[in-house]
C-alpha cells in the first residue's frame, strides 16, 4: 500500500486509502470479532475448571492456558504519525505521513482496546508489532528491470517473508506473549522482542480520541462498542488486561 510516488486517493467510502486499509477496516473487523473471542475464552475457562475425574482430553490446564488475542501488524513507520489528530485523513497529503498516521492509529487502537477490554472484564488481549522490512512482491507493478535491480540490491538487507512473519506468528500463538510485552504497551519488534513504541502510543487521551473518531468513521454498531476507561483507571492501569 505504501507508495511514495502516488498522490492522495480515497476508497469508495470517501476515506483516505492508507487510513481505511491499515486501520479503520481492522478497527471494525476486530470489534465485530470480540464477542466470538469472548465466547472462546469463556469456553476455555469452563473446560479448565472441569471437575476432577471428568475425561476431557481437550481441556487446557491452568498452567498452560492461552489467552485469545487481537494482533495489529503495525510498523516502525508509526514514528512518522505525528499529525494523526490534526489531519487523520491527510487532506494536506504526504505519503509518508499518511502511512505513519495509519500505523500510529493501529498502535493507539491496540492500547485503547486493552483498556476497554479490561473495563468490560473480557479476557482477550490486544498486541501490536513491527514485522520488519521484508523482501515482498511490492515492486511487481514496476518495470522488470527495476524489479530485478531492487531485488538484487536489497536481498541482503531485507528480511525474507518467513523472517517477516516471525513476530506476527509469535504474537498470535505464544502463550506468554501478553505477559512478555506487558511493559511495552503490548508492542514487539521484528525479532519478536518487546520494545517501547513511540511515546505518543502511551497517550491515553489520544488513544481515546482515536477510538471515538474511528467509531464515527466506520459507523460502529452500538452493540460492538466497549465502555471507556475512567480517568482514574487510566492513571492506575498497566494497559494490558489480566489473562484468564
């Protein structure tokens, strides 16, 4: 999606392409899936609490439990999202800023989602990550000579697709991932190591604004919304909800 050479474009919904593709679509889909994730968490809890003597080979043990989660594949380019609140749909368009804004919105959504899941008592966790700079097929629309030169020059610098997937796979499947990233706002680098994102990602007021703005843009159904954290709870919480 990120192309420094193209001008501003909009989706059929009238929204800037980077923001709708990278953040708003994920925002709507994620919240629509929360009830299903909650049911999965509750079922797991009931299985784990089954009385002794009940034969249930599929029931996980309490020491080996898995917390359902939502993973946002963001980017270290979120550091360029410094005008998110001032111009979220990039009316004054700069491709780098548009992309950075959309990635910052993803991080802020993950942080705010954790706050609201905690308030609602829903045992689901949100994580985010930078997948790395990956040798993908992103240049496929360029002339063959340029494609060949690109791959030749950058193949020793960029990650392979498998390497680029490791942080996503870890965040989505590792049982300890939520605890590991509890002190970094749930954020991992491309090596699946917890790392602090830009300090703006910890701005509770900005995160709450992103939620409300996003809900308005996608016309979020009321039944999918989650209760906001109070100012008092924002001051004392550790962002990551408790695991089931």
